[in-house]
C-alpha cells in the first residue's frame, strides 16, 4: 500500500473464522469449472458460471432497488474522449488499444512482427464500465435536482504492470457497475447505500475482509499527488477479501466519487449551468466468485445460511 496517507477503515470483519477455506480451490475448479488460459484470461463453466450469474443478478437487484436504468455500453472508448477527462495521460500504461491488422507479416519460417502492419488506434478497450457512459450523456442538460442512475454489465481490460499467471489477476474481466449522475448529495447518498451492500456481504456472508479508503492501484509513481488526493478526500473505498493463510488482500468491489471531473470533460450540467456530480460502484464478478469459493470452500452445504440462500448454485462444484 502507498504510504502517503494511511487508509481509513469504514468496516472490518478480519476476525471472521473461515472453517472451510480451501487455498487449493482454483486448482480443483480447473477440473471442470474453470479454464485458465493464462496471461490474465479465464473461462467459467458449470457451477462457476452459475455463481457468476447469481452475483451479477444480486448487484442488478441492488441497482433496481435504487431505480437504475439498464444500459448496454460498448467495451471501448475513443482515445479523444479519454484525453478529454484526463484518463489518457494518467492511465496510458493501463490501456489496451484497438487497432486493425493492415497486412499479415508472418510466415511459417519467421516469427510474427506486427508493428509496421497495424493501423493507428483510435479507440481503447474500457478499463472500467463507466468510462463509456459519459460520452452517451455529453452535452446533456439536467433539470433542477434531476438525477440519473445507470447500471451495466461490461467487459473490462487492464494491462496492469503485474504478472497475470494467477486467475485473480486478470487482464480482462467482467464488472457490474452502478453509475450515478446528479447533485453531490445524491451521489454521496447513493454511494453510501453501496457501502452498506459491501458491509452486509461481509457480515451476513461471513467473509473475512475489510472496507477501507484506497487509491487506484494502477496509478504510476509520478501520480503521488493524485493518490494522496483520493485518500484525503475519501473518494474511493474498496471491499478487500483476504487470502487464507496469507497477508494478501484481493479487491472485489469499489465505491468511487468523481466530483465533477467527468461532467466538466463532457459538458454535463444542470439547467442553472452548474456541472453535475458523478460516482460509480463496481463489482468484479469473477474475483468475488472465486474469493467466495476460496474462503468458504466448494461444498455449498457448508456455506453460511445467508451466503447459501443468496448465491447457491443448482450445479455442484465437485
């Protein structure tokens, strides 16, 4: 963790006992429920795919209770749009670019060298679902105190500067997000409801973890000021679950308050000319599914009652 500022703990459940945790879950799942393609990609099938959908529907139910509108968003965003909101300069190292193969330079006698054969990229794969939502509302004028909540399931791509051998460290993954537009008070209250969802999952699901303020883990070193700002303003809170027998935390969900960064970039205002506020709540579906199985094991009958009622599958993991 960055030492600029100590994180603020919103809630912790680190004393929770894990009677049936199984550090070998990932290896066991690869028999019939998980295909690890390496390099940060995996496929889920059987009970794992069913658990994935149960988690997706659970977050979608939260969104429905908050009046969210389902939206289908592209898995890419224009580089010009990323430049407008400062994402391109701050997170360029994270991006996976979309390009076209103008010619095929390979042959059976030599390795493929693509660079001269690629077109100049105009779009990048989204590293967060919400990034492609702001251009949708570009130039929109909200009436006085008008609010909007969107929700989407989307594919995300992050070229994090880490090794991708572990299935929990993914180059591409699915995220269900809630995206909030409105007054500062509306966004704060909405994100507070999302933190309650995180807390209830920890307590009722008897999962071992913590909810604390954080900074984006993919900030490069030269962005120490932005890291400090995120922690000082408490604009980001993460739900982190612990790996059994290790000090490692795995982030499975985050709450993010953006202020008016995106509304200024895309000219989204109230009728009086003030820029609206935005925020988002995201759940990494694969990560949460795998961490539930690691902490509670593959025998659903042994799961805590609440977790069983909420996420049990009709198909066996074993």
